[in-house]
């Protein structure tokens, strides 16, 4: 695998892993605020991010080692309304 491709794929894996956790946390917040359907939506998206990350990880089946992985990911727990907007913004990320 080309070096730059490997770097980008590791970064993508990191981003998917972060998104997976972020959506799980936002799902719990939505439940706390009484938004059951939004909580289910966040859980479904979390699972999709897990699948994406798993697919990236599988591409490295013959690669071992520790790497520093740079990935952009939003942090913070706000209201469900704000979390929805952050989800939209995160999925529309442009370089």
C-alpha cells in the first residue's frame, strides 16, 4: 500500500472510531432529554460508523505496529438540538 494511502486510511479509521463514540454519547443525551427516535437515529449512525471503521481496519490485515493517528473530530456534549447540528456539520466535512 502506498505510504500516503496508508496514512490517510489510518486517519479515516481514527475519525470513524471517534464518530462511533460521539454518536453513542449523543444517543444517551437524546434519551435523557426524551427524544427516543433521535436516540435511535444516533445509535444507527454509530453502528454505521463502526462498520466504516472496521472496513478501514481490515485493509491493514498484514500491517503491524503502533502509529500516531491524526483525525479531526468534534468534542463536547451539548443539547440534542445542537448535537444534531454538529452531526450534520461533521458529515458534511470538506477539506
